[in-house]
């Protein structure tokens, strides 16, 4: 029904209809963002050879959705992303201020060595922070299977498809030879 409506709205243009459906899905996801996600699953991923493992808690609103293949596939993709990229946090608002202050100082010192004006240095520091967040925050990382999409896009698409709010609550990444595992939670 949504496909037919999209084609009618876009006068039969398939590319515009696809964009219409994606925008519609984002709107649906935003409406569901405030709903409580207290069901879900803990998904485990062990990388080939057993030297790297990830546990991720992915929450949704009902156990019905938690048992679907789409939800399990999302959890699997998120766990693989964590295994491959070792993010520091789920979202950028989870960083401790002292760490951000330290990074800002490093970025500023590096930029000042260029001898550029302060306005340019500020933009360089801002750009380096965006890159830092894109590498360090799980939701802002580019998906390893499709670099044109971010992990937040995967979740938005799943919310649109499954019809419920979905939240990554926490994750832990374990690696043989590392002195301590990393656990990130909201």
C-alpha cells in the first residue's frame, strides 16, 4: 500500500518514490523514538578463530519483534560492526568531558602548527572532532557492509520496517590478548 501511495505521490517516478518511502520511514522512526524499548535480546558474535567476541544488548518494545529475523539480523550486523571497528561509545553524548577537552587540546595544538588564522584553526578543530565522532561513536560509524550508510541509518530503517522503537543499550567487546574488555552502555 505504501509503495502504491509513493508512486501516486511522485507521478510514477520510481527514484522519487524510493526517496519518498525512505523519508516516510524516517518520519515513522522519529514518531516511535520516545516509546520505551524494554524488550529485546542480548546477541553474541564470535569472530572466526574465536579470538574476538562481542555481546550487544539491543532493545525493542515487544518480545514479538525481538524474535523476528529482521531484529536478529540487525543485532548481528551491529555486533559485527563493533568487532570490526571497536567504537568507544554508542553516541557522542556519552563521552566524558575530560576526554573531549584532551582531544580538543591535541587537535588545537596540531592545527596551530599550520600557522593559519584562528577562524580557520577553529574550523579544522571542528572537522577533526567530527571525524573523531565518526570513528568513535557506534551510531555515527559508516556501516562496514555498506559505507554509504551509517549504523543510525540501519536502526532507523529497522524501526520503520518493524514498527517499534529500537535502541542499542550497551555492548562489550572482548579480544584475546587485550588486558581488559571494553563495555559501553547508555
